[in-house]
C-alpha cells in the first residue's frame, strides 16, 4: 500500500499545498481519499484522472470535497466522451450537496459519479479493507482505517478527541492525523485536535508513525510538531504535498 499526500492544508488551501487530498494505491487500484479545494490540479502529477478507481469523502466541508465539482467537469466533458460513472463514498446527502455545488445543469454530478452512502463498519473497496467510524466534528464525518497485505493506514479526517479515533488507529503502521489547533485557552470544543492531542491519540493507539496533517496556513507548523512530540515518542513527521509513504512490503 502506498500513500501520496496530494494536499494537507487545513480549512483552506495554503501557499504550499491544496486542501485535504490523499492518494492510496494498492495492487494497481487507486483510491482518492478526500478531494478538497485546489487538489485536482496537483493530483494529476501522480495519476491520470482516468486512472482513479474510487473516491471517498470523509465529510462535506469544502476543504475535503469541493474539487469533486472540477472532477465532474473533467469526466463529463472529456474529449473522448463522458467517462463511466465513478464510485464516490460519502456521508448521507453527498449527492445532493455536491450537485448543488456544481449547479443545476445536465449532465450533472450524478451522471459523473455513483454515490454510495457511508455508514460505520467495514467494507471492501477494491483490494482494500476499509473500516469507518463517525468522528467528533460539527457535521457527519468519517475517519478511516485502510488495511491491505498486512499494512494499516488510519486517517482521522477532521475531529476533536474521541474514542473512535483510537479504535481506528489501534496498532496502525501510520496514523495520518489532523492537528488544526495550537494549544491556547478557549479553543472551541468538538471541532479539531491540537498537536498535543494528536500525539496523545497516537501514543494511546500504539501506532508506528504519526503524520500531522490538516495544517492551517496561519499556524506555526514547527509548534504543532513540538506539541505532538511532547506526547508521542515514536516516529513523527509533518505532512507535505508530494510526500510518498510506502506501507508494508
């Protein structure tokens, strides 16, 4: 299993990265996990838009889903003719929400994509065993555990502290975990993690490597790293656009 970080900026695209987007490859299968604003362009550095097999949307905030609109245009108006409908897994109401974002014309969003509603539990997506659970965020949001050939990647999506994150991440080779906040008094509850909280979650789950992502442009990335390092003694890095990680053999 191979992870490419296409975009890791939190809340809005930063100067060095688009918003959330991660490419997962296993046995020739390509899954795009989140497709936030600004991500479709750099995604094409790593695979052709006709080579993607499925998309998963963790939730329906724009920094995780909005470039699905641009991708719909690319599939619907391809010079070789409309591409076949592509599976898109997302929260309930994803088809309606994304159709509204694209605009009311035909062909439309549901002509480009076959929407499948996520629920907590485990399913097979291509060769990947994918387990999802609801996270602690103001809208319905799913975290992911992806397993293949003995390797495990966990992805927090957007979340505040919750037991479900620990369950998804238990023993994972890599935890790709948001760290949107820096420690400060009066942070809003039930929205995001600090670097320290991401480190604590990784330590409790016993993960092999923690990668901090969803890094908001106005925050000091090195401060986020230091907060996490104070709570997690394992391998620790900051996400960066274009970063590749190989999991397993």
